[in-house]
């Protein structure tokens, strides 16, 4: 397989190159980072009448947002029962609505502006791979009932009609989910922002912020309000905020075009986006050109703090899928790449003000395109409307984490992060 992000090379969206910043400028609002969160923050601000500048280290959508498998699903990392225990029933419902609203933000943009990013309506299918995992499907069923989400429960016989893979025990299908080419979406958003008057500078890495001025290699931006949506925030930029950012590494591969017969052997009734109940879950869905996108992870590489360019993890994921669907055993996978996803210790995002400068907000740890869209939009709404919904109890930077503070100083970020998810690793 060729190590290359096929989403980049397959995108047909044409964009002009935005030059780097080489001067000192000023603006009302500055967004740092051109991923999903930053692009949505900039869109909300410019539509709210603000003068906006966006700075991007490389090109818009080049990092985690453009490496994503493109799943737009409202499934939360924390189910409704856990949220209710932490926050109470009414507040947990508000929080659980966030990923739904994030999906709507992205899909509405695609439809409104006619973005070309391979939008596909694909219901989600959550699959149990062994008896001891069946409870996870049943918990998801309870969440759907609690949130009044339509769903369809499938036993082994029912799965044969929708997804006849070998070894699956239970499945739960729910609607309202989509797949996209995430890189193409970011490029379309970039074009839209330029049309609306946002000044975008690419190849422009912000080294640090001094008071209300972002310093780059060749220039600077002074701004009344700043939203920081930097991927993989470094200690050199801000030592304290960088401690709150962790990473999970996944691998994605793209197949050669499948025949109609091969695709129907996996999805006999309709296209679905699928993932299973293992901690290092496999996930896959059909994409343009009748190809199959497959993702996989491993406990040995997931918590590694930098990119590991190895085929082993994704090859195991592909081989496992071929064991379940022998009809595709001869299908070749031609491209693969790794994604280093920013997360927080409890996997919920952070959107919060800098404690030393309330004109600066940080958006980080958005595990999912829809979460990133919502969080960027939310940070912008807090600038535009002082009475915006306050979610700081859930998204605040100072909420309690399992292994932080002194423990993290002694044992390091990686060990702290692994221990906080030990239960899931052992399940």
C-alpha cells in the first residue's frame, strides 16, 4: 500500500493558495487553526458581522480534520447514563444534543452551499463481536430510547439481511448519520470563507501569543478576540494548555473499486457506516468510486504520542474484515495513512477561556468532525452573544480528570492517559 492520504488526492475541490502572513495587521476576531473547529468558528463570526482573520500552519484541512474517515455520527463518547450520573437528567440531555447539532451544522452547510465532498446518507450500525460485549449494544439501545432516537435492533438472523458478516452477534442501526470526504469539506469551507471576506493566511504558524497579538515567523495579528483551534498544541506555544492535550492514533486504508457483487456481499440492503464493540474498534463504510474505507487501531500504537508509519495495524484490520466477508478476500487496498487525533483525558472536548486573558478561548480535544464543528461554532457564539448557552461545566478546562496534576507530573502524560482508559482496554 502507498502511504498517502487518498482524501487529499481524490478531492476535486479547486481552491486558490492563500499566501503566508508577512506583515503586521489588526482585526476584530482572530481564529488560529484551519481545521473543522477553526473554519466553523470563522464562519459564525463573519456571518455575525465581525472582521475575521484565520491563520493556518499549512493548508486548511491538512491535519486531523482532513485525515478523518468522515463519519458524521451523533454517538457520544459518554452514554446518557454516565452523563446523567455526572450532571443530572436535564443537563445531560443538553450535553448529549451537542453531537447531533454538530452533524446538522456540517450537513446544512453542504446542502446550503452545494459543497462537493461526497456527502452520503449512511445509517450507523454498531456491532457486537462476542457475547461479553452484548451489553454495549443494549446500553446503546437504552440511550436511543432515552433520547427518543429511532433505532432497529438486529439479532444474528436480522444481521444477515443488512450485514451478513461472520461472527457478529448483535447489531443496532440508527439514522441521522452521514459520511463525507472531510478534506474536501474543509477546502469548500475555505472557499466559502474567502467569498464572505475572511482573510486567510496559510503556511503561517503562530509561534506564541503576547497579550492580544499572535506572533508568526514573518508577521503578527493584533485582535480584540482570539479563538485558538490548534491541532497538537505544543508546549512552546503554551505550556499549561498543552498539558491538557493527548492523542489517539488510528489508521485508515482505501480499497480499489469493488464490483457491485462484492459491495452487496457487505451491504445487501443499503450503505451503512459500521464499527464494532472492541476498544480498538474496526470501522468501515463505502465511499465514492465504489471503494471501501477501513479504519483500525491498536493498544500498542493508539497512545503513541507521534506518528507511527506502519502498515501492521491497518493490515490486521483489513484481514479481520476479509475473514468476516470472504467475498472480498481478493480485493486490494491501495492507500493508507495514520491520523493522530487530539483528545482530552476524558474524551470530552475543551472550550474555555484562558484564565489570564479572557479575550482568548481555546478549543481542543474534539474527537469527531461534528464535535469540532459544534465547539468552534460555540466559541464564536460566546463572542457574539454574552448570553449564549453556558456549557463550561462539561466543556471547561478545569473539570476533574482521573489521573492529572501531581500524578501526571511524576508518571508523564502517556501513562496517565493509558491508566485513565485501562478499564476499556481490558474489556
